[in-house]
């Protein structure tokens, strides 16, 4: 059979099958998508007769080329269930020992910590953990980071002058920013950030900040990209987002895109660096193949893809970020105990919902 990708829609979550092929390796190489073909080194491998099932909280657009390239280079079939990291973590918890998931890819360590707290995770091999610095994997070895996203304030360059940019995220509640700031209230990365905000500054301070933002006319958008697009066309003056979306829009539209990122000072919570996390379930049927997949996320070709195509910060030792990205001075992952935040996203969702930002 030829390489195929079957998509089966099931309620809110879809399952994708990325298969290796019984045809020649050169034919498999030719059948790759353009983005995956740029990642693959050489020809595809022969069918290894193995399969790994991934529950991915990273979006299909961002990471599917990496998984397709892995299937080609390793000969291992990959099945992917797509959804939000929070929803998938809850699903895995409900499925328990009967889950189909071998590997869980999360937008941050928070949902992974939730699963570890319920004793559902295995350990990533030490040889894989050694591919990143110690601050970029769990002390227990239960998860490993493979890319980083920094929180920034994107702004329209025609409507916001440099002297109007705040020195802290706390300043955004000032009346001079009334009706000018967008927040992706239900977006996973915003929830991750706000969970760390609560941990670093206390629940009362963080909740007051969000409620004050709502009182100050903060505008709700469903995700980071929609805010970046809105800022680029002048629909909104500024918004809190992950850094890489604006680089992607600028690369696609050039000078037509009228938005830039503003970096808060490195000691401000608005400049937090959040890493994506990979983990292997305790019930994984083939732990060797699962570790092989996680290790692939940290190969030079995969890290180059994250840096040059999605404009994320690569985390593998010795890998340099794309030169267009600012030198990383954000609140470092090592200063945040993400393992302790496992159940925090549930409280975060409650606070966001009760703030009224969705209205």
C-alpha cells in the first residue's frame, strides 16, 4: 500500500494515521509532504513492523511534518489523536490503563504533571533526557522539553508608538490601555501562562489582574494567531500571545503585516518562556519505539524545523535558535517548578471563566 493519512473524526478529537509504506524507500520519500520532505535526511527506512500512538496537544499544522518525517526515517507507523493538551490529559486520565496512548505531546509540562500526579506516566530513557539541559526535563525523568515559546505583547506598529509600550504586564490594567488589549482567554498557552502567573505572584494577585483587565475592556480572541492577525490589520492595538506566531505571519506577508512583538523585561511574568513537553505513558506497548520518537524531536533536523519553520526556540543541547529571534532572556524554565503545576490548569479555567473575559 502507499503512504496514507486517514482522518477519522470522533466527537471533538480526530485520529490520524501516518503509515510507512511497503513500496520502495525512494517512492516513500517522493510521497512525503513538502514540509516533511525538507526535514528527512536521505531515503525512507524499510517498514519496521512497529507502531506508536501519540496523543498530541500540539496542533497538527505545527508538528505533523515532524511526525511524518519520523515515520519515514524510522519505518515506524505513527497514529495521532489530536486535541487540546488539557482535553487529552483528561481523556488519558479517564482511560487509565486502557489508554491507546504511548506518547503524549503537550503544549507545556502542566497537563503532563497532572498525569504524573495520577501515576500514569513512565520514564523517558536517560539517553534521551541527556539531549537537553537539566532544567528542560523533569527531575523524575517523566517528561522532556523539545521547544520553547516566549510570551510577548504583539502590537500594531502604526497605532502604537514605542513610548506607549508598557514596562510590565501589570501596567496593562491602566486606563490608557482601555479597550486596546486582546487576550486569548481560552487558549491553552494563555492558560499555561496564567497558571504560572498564579504560582509566582499568588492566586489573589493574578485573579485581580485578570478581573482588572476585563474591567479595562480587554477583548477576547480564541487563540494567539487570531490576535496576531487582528493586530496586523489594525483591528486591535495589542495583545498577549506566544512569540512565534508573529514571525510566521511576517514571513508569509512581508511588509503587509503591520505588527511586531514587544518583549517585556526579562524579570516580568509577561516574558515567561514555556516549553513543550513529551512524555511516555506507563502503559506504552513499545517503550523502545516510543523513546525513539521522543528522541527524534531533538534531532538536528527536527530542531532546525522548529527554529526555522515555526520560529520556536530549540531546546536540544548545542542547537542555536533562528537569528531573527531575540536572545533569550525570559523567565527561565529552571526557575519555575512546572512539576508542581499539574492540577493548576483546572483552577485556572475556573478563574478565567468567572472573570467574564469570554463575554
